[in-house]
C-alpha cells in the first residue's frame, strides 16, 4: 500500500494513508487535481477497478 511522503499544507503526517475527494482534472502522468488540492504521484503505484456502486458507498 502506498503512503504519503510529503504534504505542503501539513494536513497529514508522513506515512499516512490519504483518501482524496473525487478527481477534477488529470494533468498527465503522475499529476491530478481535486477541487482543493494538486497531487503528485510518485513510483509505480497500483490501479484498481471497482464497480460504480462500490464507489458510491465510499463517499
């Protein structure tokens, strides 16, 4: 599982797991933006597929 490396706003500690609000803009490889935050993804990561009904339960 991937963990937080750095948060410039200091909302979370290094090593924390972060669940974002929904994606607003995908800026290309490794950069995405929610309504309030720009995220930089590092490393290979993992992609997971889930049914739309499951996403509705998360939020």
